[in-house]
């Protein structure tokens, strides 16, 4: 009956995690998956989030509305757009609680494909693998725009601008407002100003995917591009995720924001979002939404949580610095400053596929084939081994 069903080879990142788990070598180190680990190699639960969980408790939770918890939706808009953003009082920001950042991308992609008359969208080259899958799954033809420059380990900004300048009206461009996944290479505020000006002139639709707010600069500066797009009154879609910054990986907490031209159109957009939710999964998970709401709406917990995220950010920065220090000492002829310039959990290391393979085979250190390293997987206990191994393979 199912013989004709096409075989699925598996997700490249998740398959690598499985290979790692089956690796018998006791000294193995995984830097492949995008999860924040603390200095003891454990997934921490921020104290602020733990307090919220205790307050909420284990009692029965009824269904949330299709669009999610009302208080959560209000607080998320404040976190992303800034609490005093004038647009918040204009009733034209649509917010839907979603199943993580992935769910927000899916809901936004399906809405755009159904209601706006174009089928083409572009992601950065490279991008998080699943962007392509999610948008193709919603019916889009997905292309890529120039982004990462392997020679400078920076952005091909001139080419990126030139490419955007060729795109027809209503084309969707997926952008990472902070902590670009997989490269760690971000645009500067000035570069954002330039790109968003092109987006405005060519009437493109910016879809900003922010899965790492708080891990780059701070909660406000990480949202710079989104807030600028709102100030420019662009037809913005923004997805966010609390998987990493609240350690809510498995609870599936995220949100989709849409900036509509006016309150009446916002109502229409929200209605179709609700309908789509109803037809797919009916309503989002209550527990994670309540936890995030509790943290975001309580002034003290909010400050505590943001401080805890900054501690994670700072630990990642220390690991970057240490990697830079060791590698620069070992290979003084090579410039490793990109490790400290990059932001967020990931780093494009500049390692080739063959070098990544060597790290895996000879040193039991797992990176993605692209050379992406999850800096948040480094700690005081493994960084020397990783830096030594990287220095060895960089030499070849
Ligand atoms: N966008 C980006 C850029 C991501 O890195 C991730 C998570 N890896 C997501 C979206 C999805 O977030 P979630 O895990 O909350 O679905």
C-alpha cells in the first residue's frame, strides 16, 4: 500500500545528531545543533522561566483561542517593537501565537501565498535549511540572494543591494534581523537602512525571522531592522521564537507579527490567520504561551530574564574570544578576527567540508558540513580540545 511513498533521507542536522549519539568515542563533542548549553554542557532553564513555571503549575489548561493567549500576544508585540512604539496603539499590528518560530514562518508563508499575488521569494545564501522547505511547502518558488562572502567571512553587501534592486514588486525577501543562522554574520544598522530603503522603493515584502533576540547586542538593538521597517511603514512580516532565549525548545512558543495598513485590514488578516490555524492545529499549546506571558508581563521577571539571556550572550562571547586567542596563537599568519565579530550562537568557521570531516573522523568533534559551529556548545571543559583540533585541520 505504501510502497510508492518516497523515502525521506532525514533532516541533515537531526541526522548528524543521531550519528553523534551513536558515536562510541568517550571524548566526542557536538557543536552541530542549535541549542544553548551552559558552561557545564547542560541545557539551562533560566530562573525567571522556572519561577513562571512554578506559578503556573500543572493543573488542567483549557484550549487557547486560535490566535493564542491575548496577554502573550500583547507582550510579544511590546518586546519586539518596543513598549512605547506608537504603532501599538493603532490596532494594526496582527499578532498570532505560533508553534515556535517554525510555526510562525509557516503561517506567514501560507498567508502571503494565498492572499498576495506572487509566488516568488528569496532567502539569503546561505540560510537556515528549513526556510526553503517551509516556503516551498506553502507553494513558493524559493530563490536565494547574495549574502555571505567566503573570502572575507563578511557580507556581499554590494551584490546583495544590486540583487534587491532587480526584484519585482511584492517579492518576499526573508531577512535575519540579528544573529544570522548559519553564518553569525549580521548587517550593520547603516546597512539595514540601505537595504530597507531598497525594499521600500521596490515595494518588496520584508519577512524578518528573529529566532535569537537578546543574543546579539541587546533586546532593543537586535530588533533594529524590525523597528525600522515599522517606522518606514513597510508591509512587514516578523516571526519570533522563544525556543532559545527562554529555553522553551519543546514547548513550541513563538509568534507571527504582521503590520497592516490600518485597523480594518488588520482584522481581515487576523481572521484568515485564525481560519488557517483552525484548519491545521486548531489552537497553540497553552503551557509555553502562559510561561512566556508570565515572564514578559511581570516587570521584575522580565528584567531578570533579560539579564539571564545577557549572561548566555556573554558566555558565548567569551567562547568566541577564547577560540580567537588560541587559534591566533597557533596560526599567527591567519586572521581569525571574524570569530569575535560574528554574533549569536553560530559561527561560519571557514572550515571546508574536508576539514569538517577530519574533525569528525580524527577528533570526534561534530560541526555541520557547511563549517557551521554552534558556539553555545563550547565550554571551559572542551574549548581547548576544539581549538587545538581546529588549528590542526586549518594547517592542512
Ligand atoms: N528561524 C531560525 C533562523 C532558526 O534558527 C530557528 C531555530 N533553529 C527557527 C527559525 C525555528 O525556531 P523554532 O525552533 O522555535 O521553531
